[in-house]
């Protein structure tokens, strides 16, 4: 399916900057965004019928996540920070 939308110059520039920041073309960035909100098909059946394809798609999905997201600190995931009233 092809979709054409009209964007302002500012919107187009913002999309292009976001895509470039992730090392993608605008087209690939939008395809990835669309697949997050409207996956093409469930792959749950592949786990039983075709484990190799399921694993390939799982790894593809895992690699699509932003690796620059900062990790939580040790304190942020400590029992004390999660349950401050139980210290």
C-alpha cells in the first residue's frame, strides 16, 4: 500500500533529522515506525512451524530497538529504591 501525505517543510526536516540520527533513510525509518504500530502479521505461529524464521524475525525485532537508551543505575533498580518504605 502506498500512502502520500503533505508535510510542512519543518515537519519534513524533523523527520529527516530523526531518521539520520538513527542512520536510516526517511523511508526506512517510517517503515520501521509503521511496523511498530501496525505489525504486518503475527509471528507466533512460526515458533512451532518454522523456528528458524521465528528466530530471524525475533532478532530483527530486537535489533530494531534504540541502543542509545541510557541504562538504569544500580540504585534505580535496587530493592531500596523500588520499595522505599520497606527499608
